[in-house]
């Protein structure tokens, strides 16, 4: 008898995060029990990006992003049935942290993954940080799975966007998957599926994918000194607001114990 296949859950804030952070990891594990969970529908309530792209409603934009995701994941053999979405509005996951934790816990209890991936806590996008926070909270009550993370983007010292690298050092060693020429070609094809996201995706390189054990973050502290990237981008969301909601969620969880 062969060994039991790996069971993993890749948590992403938006459709395309899992491809940016872990496309080739997914390709290498395409024949194992891997599910993907999206925290948001990828469609902000402000409709700014949607209107710029010619969409007239939030639902139309969300559907376009789901269709792009489906096309990308088909390239690595992951069917739509293995994708789960909570459909919180883009940019608003931090406003629903208790519900997010509860729903994610239900999925984890159902799937029983040995390994759960999340974006790193890096202050690039409030939804990325909400996903990191929720997985950490679920892990606190379910020690039987390993929590790994992948970097997306954060603010550099000059206020520019830094992609694909972790902030600071960690007690765990990074796993670096160096992409071969074939890997890069596949990842490029997957990224090209996300036609609505080409502007932001153009900032990411295709040299490697990085993973590490998630540190024991203190979510009451900013992920780094200086302004966070989403503050610099003027979205009307501050790190202080985000951390206030995280603290409220922690208090609510403690009160329910």
C-alpha cells in the first residue's frame, strides 16, 4: 500500500494570490489532496478597479475574477470543486474577523488538512493580513496542522512595493523553490489568465517561490516600522484600524472560551 497523499489547504485573500505565491508548489502537488480557500470575492465595494476595467457591477467583476481563477487552476489540474470562497468583499475581511475565524475553523475541521498555507503578515493588503490572522487563530485551537506562509508584497523603506520576500528573519528556515524554465513558462501562463490583474501582477518576478513556518506574530503590533503599503495607497484603511479589529476579535474569542 502507498503512503497517504498529502492533505493541504492553501488560503488566499483574493483569486490570484495562490498563483502568485504558490503556483509551482500547486503544480508539484497536483495529484494530492489540495484545496484552495478564498477569503474574499476579489471585488471591492468602492468599484474603482471594476469601473476602470469596464464592469458596471461588483458581481460582474467578482465573476470575472472567478472565471480567471478557474482558467489558471485548470493548468495545474485543480478543479473548481476544490475551491472554496467565503466571498467577503475585497478590502473588508478585517471587518469580519470573528466570522472569518469561525468559518475557516469549520472548513479546517471538515477537510482535516495536515498543512495550511496563508499569506504572510506584512502590511501590504489588509485582506492578506486578515487571512494570516485567521489561520493563526484557527491554529491556536487546532495544533494538529502545520501553518506555513508565503510572501506577497509590502512597503519598502522608500515606500515602494517589495514583492516576493519575507520581512525580517524567522526562527524557521525558508523553503525556496527555484523555478525551472518550464516552471516559469507555466507560471506565466497561469498569471496571464488574470487579465483584470495584469497591472499589479507585472511587479512580481518568476524566479522562485518562498515558504516558511508562520512565526508567532503579535498582531497587536505593526508588521514593520513605517507606513504600511495600503496606507500609502490611500485606501482609507489604517494599520491602527486593522489592529483594533484584530484585538476585538481576540477579545471575542477569549470571551467565548
